[in-house]
């Protein structure tokens, strides 16, 4: 700040009665050491500050002021004569007069071009319209834009105080740039700025520390942790900077830092004190009571909150706490569900534990009743057991046992096991089965097995009908425990035992008998058994590298018949991927969109199921030669499949070096994703990168049985990439068993292609299997199309043009209904030559072949009933790709990086998407797109 301006600080302006201005409010405070450099956020501020407004918005303790102060202090290398960013710290109670007094001092300093030159005519009071116009004109005429940083702007209670600032933003010809740090409830026209593309937002998701940043922070505090403990700490804190700093200070001097970090929570004294003083002090007592009572649940909606509190205004209260307070996080669902930060939840649950026993039991009873009435039996069962309502727990288990099987990889948060008294189990052994089901759902398999054994000890005294039902339920639990324990042999044995309990079909008679009523021995029960066993067997087979698409399709149909949406979702998502791998692209796309369109918020974690659905859409897009859409869906699938992401968006397990990496959470699905990425890398001219991905994927599956369909596909793809790189001998070695009788078609076709590329036409012909034989109808469509194209090329090479044309027409007949294009567009040059000849000779697929020869994309037609048919103006392929990214937490800058586009180009596409979908914000656009089945 120039000396003459510094002299003004400490005295009030002559025409303004009030306290003097504080120099500390016009310069950023020195952050507390150690300060962690966060280059990714500094880059975001650099990029955002080139536009009109950058908003850093988050609740207390998320490092807003530290980030802004660090960024401003790093700007000291500015050119000579550039005064740098102007800074104003807003304090509680600042009205229009006080705020403009500081704005005047900051803007004068920022608009002075030399130490002796004049500053802009900035008024000390809230300016009159004529004064604003003069100031706007002065800013517009400045040599360089003025950058103004306003920290803690949420403290301004009078929205009119910022009216003049908004006028300057509109009329200073983009010579005034604001960088704002604030909590929620900002008195600026944020929605208008967002809609106009003039707002860069940095929120909680970006401010949260990554694993690497947590490691750097702990090292700077002299408290490093092992990798597993570090990840656990980041998950527990949600990357909250203030909580991590408290944890870092607490770790010093601990004899067992990893153990201490694993137990770190919001109920620890240091963390609890911070939460009370900095986060909850300003919360209304009634709202805090709501937060405490609803902490009984992991997530809460307004109806559940009303049931737990006895209130009737929870809808507005929850929205306010998630908005202005930032104490809750709203999930993407309708109706909205909210989740408390893990550390706050720890604090509130500790307070719940201190309630009188009867009061806490009543809360569990209310929760159990609400969950049971709203289609969430697993949650209802847990709370019924916690409340000691044994009869309710038994009834819930008997009625909803298929939906109490866990299909998600992450178990429920650890809770204390509740065991009924022996006299209760003696009277009703099914209560012990209910306890076993609850423990299995929570991931506590030893406790579940113990409850199962206890139940079996008392089952002998049950009457025959009850005993038969008990045995069926116990067998279903045995199957679930075997599946969760990873024991395929016991899963198959338990499934066989369970299916033997199916009701016997009635003997055929001349007179049709009425269908049995719902209940044990009914048609619905039979559908339950078929869905339950089919899903379990399908998951086991998939985990061993098989691709049991038909099994999942049958199980899905049975689940729909029985009315079991959770089971149907599991089957729909897996069936979508397996259909896509078989080349049934239309059915796969529909099944994937069905899975993504199933209503969330019913107590399940749909994350893994959505991952499979997105992966299926990636395979579909790849086969249709839509690489950008394939990349977008792979990006959306990666987190659910257990792949951590590096800075460039590549899953780390797919790119990190190492002889034998740990397999990701879903090795089979991740191997399919690696196969897709390898093909995309090959198409982009980097077969070496594709080969590395395939080698890595085959290592993940090394422990699976040999000769699986997926393993053969990976081997065939790797062999072709080795041939592409000029190493046919290595390719032949990989396919050494492909020339024998009975070899898998995918391997034989790959060997034929390798031989053809090596110039050995005779060897290629010998290796190529008969793709027109009756048994070839069961091959995956991509394999059959590849074989047909190779056959056509061989006929063309042999001079038999008529046969080549006839074969090519048959291949086009097969490919057309599913929209398969990549098999043509990414084929070797002889295929393009063959297509050109075929176009001249005449074909029933003239439009498609003409388009393939030109190498251009066909516009996507959307007949009535197809996704997006309700739009007046359809989205382009590029807009559809960006729309899929909008579902994620990626910013426009990160989306631009993923697609190698400029940020402005992405913003233009986003504005077009909003216009075509009649939406004003990102969340609304995603919701509208899902309604139209575009995503």
C-alpha cells in the first residue's frame, strides 16, 4: 500500500463519523505455521480471478482465509507499478457505511497507478448513482483490471450494502474482478452470475484435503502416519482442514499414532471443543436438538426427522442447516436426504448415548416404525433390535429376508451387536435369525454365524410348518454368509439346498387352479427364491471371471416379479455390463439406464451398481465408436470400482508402476474398464500404453481360474496390441493354444488377425473359425463381426470379390441393429478399401457404408420413446459427453482437462445444455436429463 494511503488508515474520513480504519483489515493476516502449499487450489484461484467473480464458499474451518491469504502473498512477484490485489476483511456488524469506508481505502490503493498518481474517485459512504457511474468509468479506463479480495463477506447483514459493488461489476467493463471468501448465505446475485457463466466456485469438495495433502500436513507437523491410517483419518474427517490440523497436533507424542488416528472422532475433547465453540455456538437450541435426534440415522429426510422429533417443520429446518449453516450435506435424491459430517455425527451420538435409557429406546422405536413403513427393512431391523422389540424384528426378517442380503462391498458403520435374552430365542428362534441377518448386513460375519448356530439349537421344538420356514430362512442366511466370505463352493451348495425347498408345482389338471395367496409356498415366494439364488450364483460366477449374463437377466425378471427392487438393481447393473460385452448394445443401454434411473434414497448404497451401469455405457459407447462418451462413462465408473484417481484423472491402479499391484475393489469390472481404456489408447495412437493396461489387468485376474471368458478377451486384445507394435512372435506366443481344435473363438479370431498383419494369408485362413456355423450364433457379437470382416478381407485378397461383398453385407446386417461401428472405423486399412468397393457395388446399408468410408459421424436419431425424444433441440454428442461429466463433482476446469478442451469451450457447451434442458443450474440440468433418460 503506498505511503499516502497508509497514512489515511488509522483516521476516519473527514465526512464520516466513526472509528478509525484498521490496517489489519486491509491486508491479509499471516497464516499460522506450518502453511501447506496447495498448488491445485492456487491454480483454480489464478484461473478464476481472470473472470468477474470467484467465490470460495464453505463452513467454518475449511481454510478459506488461509487459502486466500496464501494466494495474495504469493502474488508479490507482480510487475512494477502493479499494486496487486486489494484486500478487505469483513467483520460482524459492518453496515453499508463501515464497509464502504474500507472498500474506499482498498480501491484507492488498487487504482493508484504510481505513488504520485491519482486514485479512482471512490466515495467513503455508500455511493450515490452519479458517484457510482464516475467510479465505474474510472475503473473501465484503468490500465489493468482491479482485483478485490473480500474475506468473510457473509458477515454483511445488510444486502443493500453491496448494491454499489454489483453495479460496478456490471458497468466497469470487466475491469473489476472480485474474489470472495464466505460461508453460505452470501448477499450477492450468485444465481445470476452462475447462469451467465461469470462465477468460478471453489467449495467444500475442492477445499477438502486429498490423501497427498493430508500426508504433507502431517509431515509438516512432525506426525507422519502409515498409508492405511492416513486414509482412515482423511475419511473420518472428510478432508476438513481444521479437523486435520487438530488431529495433527494431537498425534504428536502419541506412542501408537496409527491407533490414535483410527480412534479420532468428534467426541474427543479437542475436537468436541472446537465443534462446540466454532460450529454449533450460533445454532438455535431447537435445531441442535433436531441434529442430535436425527444423528440416530446415517442419513435423514424431512419425514424421518419429523417422526424422530415430533416436529412438523423439519423440511425447512434441514434445508436451512444444509444451506446457510453448512452443517448438513444434501444428497442427490428426491425427496432430499441429508447427511451430517462424520465428526459432528460422532459428537451428537455421544450426546444420544447419555440420554435416559427409555428416551433412547423410544427414539429407536420411532425409527424402526418409520423405516418399516417406508420400504427400508434393513434399517428398520437394526433399530427394532436396538429398541429390544424382538417381535417386530422377527416379523421384519420373515417378511423382507431377500432385501436383507448385503450386496455392497462396504459394510455398515460398526454398531454394537444386540442379542435377545435366551428365553426370547427359545420361544421364537427366528429372532436369532433376524440378529444373524442384521450382523451379516453390518459385515460382522463371526457374530452372524454365532446367532445362526444359536437359532438352530432351538429350532427342533418348532411345529412342522414353522420348522420348514425356519430351515428355508436359515439356508438363505447360510448362502449369504458364504457369499460374503468368498466361498464359491458353499454358495453353490447352499443355493442347491435352498432351491430344493421351492414349492412343488401342482400336478396338471383339466381345471385351472387359483394362484396361491402371497406368503410361504406362494408364487411370490418362488420368485424370491429364484431371484435370491440367481443373484448370489451370478455374483460368484462373475467374481471368478465368468460372464453369466443370462443368469442375471433371469434373476432380474424374478426380482421384478417378487417386487424386490434392491435385488433387481444389482441384477440390472451387472446384466447391463454383460450384455454390452456380448454386443447386445441396445438391451445393455436400456438395462444400464434402468439401473441409473431407479429411485435412490431407500437405504442402499447404489454406488457400486451405478459403477457397473456406467461401465456398461462405456462399453456401448466404445463399440459405437463414441470415444469421448466412453471416456466420460469410464470416469464416472472408476470411483465405484475401487480405483483411486491421479491428478490427470487416470485411475491409479491402472497407471501406477509395480510388478504386481494390489487388485482394485472390483477386479473383474476394473479389468473390463482397463480393456476399454486400452482400446481407446490404441485408437489414439498409443498401443504401448494400451498394452501396459492389459498386462496390469491380467495380473489382477491371475488368481482366478484359467480359461475364463474375460481372461481370454484380455489375452486376445494384448496379442493384437503386440502385433500392432511389430512383435508378431510375442503375439503368437500369447495365443499358443488358439490354433487347436475347440479353441475359444475370441482367441482364434485374434490369431487370424495377427497372421494377416504379419502377411501370412494362408495361416490367417487356417486360424479363422467358421463364423457362419450354427454354434457361432452363441458367440459375442463383436467376435463374430471381427471374424466376418476378416473372412471378407481374405476373400478380397483371394480375388473373390463377389464372395467378399456378400460376406461384408452379412456383417453389416449383423452390426446395423445394434449400432456397432468401431469394428469398421478402427479396423485395418484393407477393411476401409473393402467398404469403398462395396459402396460402389451397391448395398442395402448405403448411408452407413458411405458414412464409414468418409470417416464421419452419423447424427444420432432419437425416435419417439427413445432417450431425449422430448427435447425441442437435441443435444449434440459433445454436449451429451459433457452432460455426463456434470453428474460428477468435477469443475468446468477439470472437465476441460479430461476432454482436452478450453475452459471457455466447456462453459459454452454447459450454457447450451442449460438452455436446451430449460435448466438454470447444474443440479437441475442433471435431474432434467435423468427424467429424459439422457443419462
